[in-house]
């Protein structure tokens, strides 16, 4: 889950960092939903906020040697 001061380098900002908090505000994510957001993170930064942004520095390029496939599945409602 998110932590105070988390940053991401959104692909569309050409290498400029953005606070995750600001990203959520810009995308109008309700406060009540922000703590429940799934994030893929590395020490010191967020790599992916599914449904919102990928980190520019972690994109796949010609020099990429290894990749990690991450699948996110929603859980069925309780009682099913």
C-alpha cells in the first residue's frame, strides 16, 4: 500500500517525478479508495499503479534482459 512521500516517474512526463498523492488527486481517486489501491513498488519508488500509471524508468526497452509478468485478478465477493 502507499506510503507518505511515494513517487512515480509517469511515462507521459518524460522522466519527471510526481508524488503518488498528486497523481491520485489529478485522477480524482476518492480518498476512501486510495489506501486500498494495489501498487507494484521497488525501494524508493512506485513502479506501477494499475489502472493509472507505469513508471517511465521501468519500461521495457531493447536493453531489457528480464521481465516480470504480474497479473491482478479481482476476488469474488464474499459468500461465493
